[in-house]
C-alpha cells in the first residue's frame, strides 16, 4: 500500500507568539498609564471642630496619622514613627523650606502620643506653620 506524500499545504499551524507580544504590550501600556490611588489605603475620620476653614497660597505638606498610629508623609508611610525617623522623613521631603505649611490630618481615634510625637518632630525641625485638619461640627439636632 502506497501512501501519497504529504504536501506542505496540508500542515496548518497557528503561531501564538505575535499574539503574546501584542497582549504583553497592551498589559504594559495599561499598567503604566493606570493611576494608583494610595489615599484609599489611608482613611482617617477627622475630629470635629466649629472653626472656619483657612486657605493658604502655598501647597501644604500633609502629615497623616491613621487610627492605628501609622504615620504618612504625603503618600509614603514612615516606618517606626519615632521622633528621629519622622524628622528624617520630613527633612527628606521638605528640604530646607521651614516656611512650608504643614497640614496634620490625624484620625479622631488616633492615640494622643502619636500626634504629640509628630508635633514634637515638626517643632524640633523649626516648622511654624502647622494646621490641624478637622471636619465641621454637626449641629445639635443632626446625627
């Protein structure tokens, strides 16, 4: 029995390498253009105050302390938030600009010591323009 030789046209092959290249390129494009919002990780419930908000011309440096006492400068967490590490992180971010306004955003349930430690570090570095962020107080009849 004689079999007919197979011609080159009978073999069918799908090359997936160009498809993989295109998919990886699209993946890289979407990863590089996506904005990752770190603020969703740093949720604080600010204490209430009846004071009126104050606006400043210069953009304030944000010092955030969450309910567990973790400290963030901008979007970066300060590991082991003692006075020295907070001072080093503030110096790295602010440089020599001690006139820059600082916005201290501490959660209402933050341990008092964490706020005092942050304020102590700011005072030792010479920052004088400190504002503590609050939310407007609710009227007596509102909940």
